[in-house]
C-alpha cells in the first residue's frame, strides 16, 4: 500500500461534505489500505478519505495496537446516548495540537463493509468518540468546530505558531 500526503488545516476540503460510496471494488480496498498506512505513519488512530483529499465517505480506525484495523464505508450515527464524556482529541490534519471535546458516551452506527455488506456496530468510550469524530469529518465538520470560539482561536494560534517553528 501507499502512504498518501495528508491535507493540512485550514484546507477547505476538511470542511467539505464527503460523497457516498456506491462502487465496492478493488480500488476501494486499495484506498482503505492506503488510509491505514497513512494513518499509522502520521501517527493516528483514525483517518477519513477527506484527510487525504478524497471526498468519499470512508473511515479507517485502529484505536490501539491490540485492536483490529476496521474500515467503515458510508457510516452514520443511528443512535447516541444522552450520557456525555470528555476526551482529548486531535487530527492528522492538524498535528501537534489537542483539546478536550465533549461527545456522547455511546453510539450505534450503521455502515457498509468494503464489500458493500450492511452492518451495525455499538461502541462506547474511545471507540464511540472516534466514530463521532470521523463521521463529523465526513459531514464537513472539522473537530475544532466543537470548541468554544475562544478555545478554537487559541488552538489555531498555537497550531500556526508551531507550524512556523517557534
């Protein structure tokens, strides 16, 4: 597989809605493999096709070395718990900065496999956070939009300063 260049914040593609996938072929499997290699090299625990500039609804997750690599095509949140949790998040498209985000503690998602089969998955904790984070990305909502304006502005300034090497 191939490590692809990652789109960096503030690229507008990170705020674009990804298109549904309707063709389940070898190219899709290859794209998922490239995403996995790119995510691991970043390093990260989740990545979407938009992170490499491809506006398609594909997510790859590997939340820990012990967890199996998972691919999700056209994922959607079917249900979310009322209980909330806070977790530190970041992005392969904005490396070096993180912030605590509040999200639903548990979710149920519907998705398709790389072969087009329909599936449902329930998740809690970190995996639930990852699903919400990446599905937001597919919907054109970059993770920092979940921060207050003040926290977002501070984080962007910190990222810009880091990129200049100060």
